[in-house]
C-alpha cells in the first residue's frame, strides 16, 4: 500500500443530496458543508452539527470509575473516554493491569447505558499520560478490549485511541483490529510543550488519515495567542478537505477558546471534565455544553 492510498475506514459518506456544491450562505452566517463525511457510534454522528463533548473518566479504581461515569451520564456529554493509564496505578505488572481493566469493562459499559459511546484510551507517558507501556503491551491491551463481542449485541467499546507516533506496525495492527470489530479509531498526537506551525499540524492530521484512522486528533500546548491561531488555522484547513471528522485542541487556559469554537473551525469534538480532568485547560462539561449552544454560528 502506498502512502497515497487510504485504507478502508468506518466513515459514513455524505447523503446523496449533499454531493453537489452547497448553496451560498448569506454574509455573517455559518453553515457546515453538507459534503463532509462522518463517523457514527451509538447514534452519535461525529463530524456533523454541534461538536460532541467527550468526558474523560480518570478514576483510579472501580468504585471511583463507576462514580465518575454516573456523574458524567447526568451531563449532556454523549461520549465518555476511559483513561486506562489512570486506572489501577497500583498494578505495575502489565498483565495484572490488563486483567483489572477487562474485569471492570462490563460494569462500566452497564453504567453508561445504551446511548453513551465509550472511547478507550491509554495515554502514554510520552504524550501526557501517567504510565509508560511497551508497544507490544499496548497492542495486546487495546486488542483485548476490542474482542469479546457476542453475536447480535453491540460491542462494549465504540472507539479506540491509538497514538500515531507509536511503532508503525503496532499502529497498523490496532487500526486493523478495530476495523474488524467495527470500532472507530481515533489516531492521536499530543505536544504537551509547544505548538507546531499550522502547516505542520495540517500534515500530521492528513498523515493520520492516510494511516486509516477514522478520526485524526491533535492536542497541542500554546505559548502565545498566535499558537492558538495556528491550531485554528490548521483546523479550518482540514475541515475544508471534507475528508472526515477530526479533533483539534489547543490546551491550557490560553487555548480554552479552541474548545468552545470547535464548530466554526470544523473540529468534531471537544473534551470537558466532570470532576477531575485529564488535560490542562479542560472546562466543566455542562459549562462547555452551554457555551457550545450560545456560540453556535
């Protein structure tokens, strides 16, 4: 497969009536291009309409995890992210940690109910997570969460995150396994120290798409307001590609505006907290829901 070929993914095509160029929009009004492709999980369509709110679940043990899940389902957020690297920090052995994760999954899935989608993420220490993990162990963990689906039932996991800077063979392995199970892949890149130039961010997001991920993601740390503008410029450029949903976030207090202006610049989702957050600058889920509505173009 050459780098110019895009592997099969789980994106939905635009509706037939949207194939033609959109009608002109009067000055001062915004209208998302109906030709955008989307990704759908549990009735949640990423890439069309209001950006989705994703709430990280960072509980360190089963009780904390389920308590946070219960609180999260009381908000308007429709996607919950289970941060596996924050779960059971007392278990240093990867096999023991994996066993604890798998044991907690059914209860978490039950707590979320049928209408909330579950994204599983192991954020590695290199990209802002709390524990290191070998590439092989990461692949085994994520693949173990993707299996176990019974005939006629929905999978417990709806989306899986894979850091695209990991070993290419592992990234490809996780993407292939996810797609075999009908799981949407979020391919992520995080810079916890700086913000690349806009053109570099554009290339990162496009390269993630070429790998076959369904939802490319970048999250970067701004040092100046111009860094936030660079992130938003890259976001708008990728939105104009019409290649599918993506997520682009500027972190920290300085980047907070990017979390609530996502719809204008094309980002399909934003992260917000219920209790403890998972990244600098996350706002409360209900606050973000309100601001997204107030700022809808």
